[in-house]
């Protein structure tokens, strides 16, 4: 019971809830992709979305600011990768413009949160240097 009540540092961040919802949205959208994309764009998009969440969790578990920054950078890169793939998906007719616009708002929000986290870590790092 004590273990179930324990909250990891990344789980305390509002961004964590947003990222989990983003991953769910990506999975919901891609489940309707054509079967021939199962091992292509669909899989790549899902893996990149999960990578955003995974790198936030792993990065915030790291001890040094430098390591934390590196994982936040990777999370940001994976987030932008998903946008590129979603944009291609729209061009291919797998999603419509409204879906792309809606998820782009989520991407924008998370990218701002990641940028704020980067600034916070950089400020903390400068104070300890």
C-alpha cells in the first residue's frame, strides 16, 4: 500500500498528465491507420510518442542537471518528430486537418512545458556552477 502511494518526481508535474493524454491521443488516432502502416508510420508514431513520456520520466530521475537536460532535449525532439509524422499522415489522408490542428495544440502546449523545464534546469545549473 505504501508503494502504491509513492509518487515519483515526474508524476508530480502537470506536464506528465498532458504527455500521457498526448500518447493516448496518438494511439487513438493511429489505430485507424491502414493495415499496411502497422510496421511503418503507425508504429513509428506510437514509439516516438511513448519516447516523449519515457525520456521525461528517465531524465527527471537523473542526478545531474546535465543529464536531465539531455533527456528533456530528447523528449522535445521526439515530440517534434511526432508532429512531422502527423503532418505526413495528414498529407497521406490518414488523418484530417481538424485532427492535425487539435493535436498540434497539444504539441505546442507540451513543447512550451518542456522549454520551461529546460529553463528551470538551466537556472538551477547556473546557481550550482
